[in-house]
C-alpha cells in the first residue's frame, strides 16, 4: 500500500515537472515570437521611410531640373 502511494506521488511530481518545463518552453517561444515580430516591424518601418525619403529626393531633383531646363523632355514624335 505504501509503495503504490509513493509511486503515485512520484508520477505526480514528474507530471508537474513536465508541465513546468512546458510552460517555460511556451514562455520562451512567446518571447522569441515577440522579438521576431518587433524586428520585422522595425525593418518594415525603415524600408518605408527610406522609400518615401528617396522618392521625395528624386521628385525634388527632377522638378528642379525641369524648372532650370537642364533636362529637356523628348519631343512627342520620339516617344
């Protein structure tokens, strides 16, 4: 009788240990996922900002060139 009680106690301890490890693994996965999502969003924001910045710089440069007449558009018959 005492032996079965000890076995059930040991089994419960093993089960609790596995649950604890599983909870730790889930928490670590959540942390990795959060970090990955943050890195992806920061990279996306940087790319968006750079595209907007260089598009603005290109537009300003082309506009200045047309205002100064340093770039002449092709005549319509060549297009």
